[in-house]
């Protein structure tokens, strides 16, 4: 179990995502929220990882069930996924016609560009 994580809740419109900063400095997202953000269940994320899409292939060896857990405030533990895995899943969903995933990708791309402009 990973200790000393920092939890943040981020919002994109009406979408809420739980994010965690792991002690090694990496960021991860709550797996159920990743799938829920685009109207899917966490089982769909597992099916994605078992698939052969170009977006899933880099994560073939990633096992959500065996992923490192993070302790949260209420004493429960969650198994977050790397941000790039989440983004790959959302991109896969967007390419396959998921309107929520398309809106999520569009909003985050625009926000990312705004952030880069603001940081110059």
C-alpha cells in the first residue's frame, strides 16, 4: 500500500475525477472515475486493457487488479491508474464514437493550450 499520497479532486464541467500524487512524484487517477467520466463502468476499462487497439497495446502488462493501492481519507484503498493510461482509454472511446469522451478530449485539449499560453 502506498502511503503519503496527496489527493485532489479535479473538475471538468460536470465531470469529477479523483487524482492522486504518488510519493514518487507521478500522478494517477481513480480507475472507476476514469471509466465513469465517459459513461462506462470500470469493467469496460479492464476490457480495454485486454483489447488489441493501438491505444491499449502500451498497457498490455498493466493489471488493474494487481495495481499498487492508495489509501484514502476514509480508510479505504483504491487502485488508481496512470494518467497516460486514462488518456489512452478516453482517446480510444472518442475514436469509437463516445460523445462524452469526445467532449472530454476537446475540453482538455483547449485547457492544455490555455495553460501553456498562460505559462509563457
